[in-house]
C-alpha cells in the first residue's frame, strides 16, 4: 500500500514549495499540489508542517568493540533511536584490528548490522598497511560499494595510522575514487600529555580535555590536509571541534583544495566545564574524543557551518553506560570514549540553528542530510525529496516542543549529554523506505528492515580533481 503525505511544505536544500508527496514501493513516485491517488493508501496529514529528506548521520559507532568493552547501542536499538529523531540513514565505521583483513572486519560488521531497522552504509578504517590492504580496499570499493576510508591519527599503540600509512592509503583512495577521512588528533602528543598528567596525580575526567587540547587537533588537521594536498586527493575531516582545525580547513579551501569538514551536535553546544562536575560519573559520561572545548570554540563551529567551511553534521554516536565508564575510575585514560546523540541531533540543530537564525530551513536540510549524500555519492537517491528518490522522509513540526532526557529517549544508554534541554522543533512522523515508522512519539519498526546502501566510487568531485591533477603532471627536462 502506498503512502500519501498531504498538505505540507517540501523543504529541500535548494528550495521550499507546497506539495503533496506520494510514496510507493520504497520510492517517491509523485510530488505535486493536491495529488489525487486512485489506489487505497495510507495518508499522513502534514498540514502546517515541513516535509524534509530524512537525516543522514555520517558518523556512528554501533556495537563498537573499544577500550576493553563493547558500545551498549547495537544496530537495532541505534537505528530505532535514529528514526525516532528523524534520521533515516547512518554511515557506521568498520574498524579492523591491526593486521586484520579489512574484508574480514567488514563481513563481521555487516552481520551485526543486519538487525538494522533503517538504511545503513559503512566507512572502513585503515589501521595498518601492506599490499593486502590495498587489495582489500579495491574489493570493498568495486564489489561492496564502500567509497570512503577512515584514518585515526590518534590512539597510539592501538589503531593509530602513522604518516606512512596515511600516504599509502590516501594515494590508494585517489586511484580507486574513494574519499579518505581522518580523525585528526596528534596521537604522539596525546600519549605524552596523558603520561604527564598521570604523573602529576591528575587521574579524573578533568584530565581528559587537558590531554587533548585544541592544538593537538589543529596540528593533525594541518598535517592531513597537507598530505592530501601533496597527493592531489580530496579529504574529509570528521568531528571538527575547535577553532584551530576550522582555520586549517578554511585556509585549504581558500587555496582551492577540496577539503570537507564535519561537526557534531555536542561540540556545537557543550563546553569543557562538563569535566569539572564534582560527580565523577557525570564528568566521565562526557568523555569523548575530541573532548568538548572551552567556551568560544562553539560559536566558531556555528559560524563555520553557517558560512560553508564545514558542510555536514553528525553525532559520533558511541554509547557506554556508567558501569563501562567506571573502568577508568582511577585512570582517565581507561574511560571508554564516547557519547550518544543519534536521536537528538536534528532537534538540537534545529533549535540552536534555525530558531536562532544561524541556519535557514534549507541550510538545515543541507547540513543534516543533503551534503552528506553528495559527498558520499548517494544523492539524489538520499538527501532529497523528488520523484525517484528513496522515500526516507521526516515530517517536521517546527512548533513541537520536546524535552530531551535519558528517561525517555530511545537510545540504549543511561545518560544524555543534552539532559533536561527543551527544544522547539521535532519530528511528527518519520517515513523509512516508504513506511510510517514513527508517529506521534511511537515507534513501529521491524528488525532487519534496513537495507545496506552501496555508495558508488568517484563522487563528482573526482572529475575536477583528476583534471586538475592531470594539469600538474611534471615533465622531465630534456638535456
């Protein structure tokens, strides 16, 4: 049975217009005013509401084995929570162990993700290098629709990629038409500062931001950008959290380099005072990397998002409950890094962005959905309301108030970094694959209904990159 969304205002990244939207067999098949559908169908009344592409969260970690434990959110609960917040697709991360086959790790994550109730895709991390990694990358791109690879510049003696690995992997990405992405923190500096703080007897969560100051992120961002520039490859920086990293991206973009930046809802809103909480558990619940920054960085991020220096928003959704965080009770370096947000991102972004005049509704759609779809080459299948696009839609009530709380959220974690905040603007309905899965506060999902989304290689930006690189090919001097 089809689904007709009647009487709303369609809001895409490029324009807004009054229209009904008809969905059938998982696709949008009609868009227009006063649609007359002969077949029996389900009707969603969108009068006075906005009809927008479902959110795409390009950075989540469901069920992640990390720091001696496993994230409390699995793909079933995580994608369910995402739908409750208006996000209809996630791009999660496959993170192989050092020396583990990328394909082997990918198959493991694919099995875990089979429980998803919403569509999903994967970035795959490159944590080590030899010829087999290069072959695995080719297989993943050409056979499995993976078009992005992640590189951790932090977590020394674990998954940190040395500069040599970055060079080899970035170059391979260029050959395959895939986007390299980086977690930009100088792992050597982090390890040094952690040891120094522990030696000084500072063992609590307040040491976490001190061990990862903004300079550490700025240096790594600059290094990754310069490596990408030298190789002629585009680059995507995840969870940009500070002025120093924003400045490096802005400089590179002003010089014509193809660099993209992502920021998190948490970094836009919270500052490092959370680590001064007298309650150890509350302070530890905010431990994530990069950490929340001193006051001032948040407004820099907002202006960068508003001005186009940053293009996407995400959550880095990675949940650990109080008993898991307690592993670092006497040593802050053992506190599992991660916070939640996949359910809250759109509401917080709307409330602090659109309601405060930092973003238009169209810009909101761009940074919440469309830009991710474009960068990772699934537009206009995703991130757009148009005939032929996937029927992943959120019907948004700009006047609906919602109080965020761990007591009521759908996320499988006992803490919420936005606890007690009342936002104005929230999903009234969420449609996934043409089916109504969230309505008036109630979820109606089917385990395993989510589909794996293959993302083609060579996003359009590679056309320009390859032509530019061809003009820069050196020639030998004939003597």
